[in-house]
């Protein structure tokens, strides 16, 4: 599986008025450099407008090939440069799921939707059927294959969108804030699906953005923080959030358990660094046992 290299990436969208010159400022991404090893689960967090979605599009080649604009630096998927290789070629190894699952949909039924991508790549019929069945089983939607996508819940639609990408057998799976428009039940379904994909396909590189870090802390190997288009921190969740005030003063919230740890440490002179609710429950249990 190929590693990903982002090298000194700068990008700004074209001006609304083409007759006006492009401004010198206004970079959506500015001097972003990052290496993502094959098989890593990387979370990307930041405020709205911080550049998360644009970075995802740059990884697929849609930025700048479909958006135009000004770009400096490079994005490499293995030996593939996303500025130069055709988007259709990149799509065979890099799949993306957008925030709104319906933005992905092109088919009428669940089966049609999942088959669309590989069918357009000319995958033979027998292999196509195998891929559709496998992808739907992976996301727990095999029983819905003949259902209209319009009849699905938000969480189910997002799972079908992920299945459609998996059927393309990508080496890199990108999910751009896939839980943003879901209720808690739908969010839990998607996060459980990501965990399942990671367990069953550990060689796949997974990149997931979120405006809320909480969906990422339990599963991501590392979390990157984008602030105003700049990469300001990259680390494992437990280290990144140990002193979250420095990283999140610009409005990105820390998971509630980190705030709990901070207040306990301040009040009781403890040294908790919770990064999941399970860890918080265990730590609080030990604290109560010790003081009872």
C-alpha cells in the first residue's frame, strides 16, 4: 500500500470574478506538509473553513484539476502526483465519502449505487457481483440491496456511500466529516463501521475529518489539527489532548472527557489524561476505590 506525502501544499480557489486578479493572500491551505504511512487511521480536525474539505479534495486530485485555482507544492499517493495524474486514475486507489451521503448517490437502489463505480471501470460481471455482495456485507447493508436509497435513514445512506467506495477496492479511504449530519444513532453506526473496516482491512489507509474530535479519539492513530489552513499539530490523541488549551484556543472543542480530566487534576491534584469515555470510567472507578 502506498504512503501519502503532502509537501509544502498551498492552495486558494479562483476568484468569483475571473476578470479580477487573484489576491496574494487568501490561501485556503498554507504550507501544509505531512506524511501518512500506509495503513494509518488519520483524523483531521479544525473549525469550519479551516481547510479540511479542501485537503481531502487535494488528496483525490479534484483540487486543483476540477476546481482550478492556484496551487503550490505537491500531494503524492505513492508515486502518483495528484496534480498531474487523471482524476479517474487516482479514483482507482483513492475513494472519498462526502459529508452529505446523497452527494455521492447516482443509482436508484442500494445495489445500483454500490455497483456504479466498478461497473464504470469495466469490472467483469462476475467480479462486479462479488464486489457488490462483499461491500454490502462489510457495511451491514446486505439485506437492503434492493431498497431505494431514498427510503434509507441518514446513517444507512452513509453506510451505502462507504460501501460504494469500498466496492472500488481503494487503497485509501477518505471520509469528509461523515457524521456531521447524523443523529447519535447514525453517528454510532458509522463509527462502528469504521472500526470494523479497520479490523478487517488493516492495510487500508483511512483519513477522516471532523469538526468535533470526539468521534476520532478512540480510533485514530494520529490526529492532525488544521487552523486557518495551516497544520498546527499532529500527534496521537492521548498526547495531542494532554494540553488541549494550546491547540484549541481558536475554537476547536476538546472532547468532554479531556475537560473532565483537567478539572479533576485541578481540584484533586491528580494526573488524569482521559482520551475515551471508557478510560474516564476506569480512572474514576480507581479514584473512588482508593478514596473509599
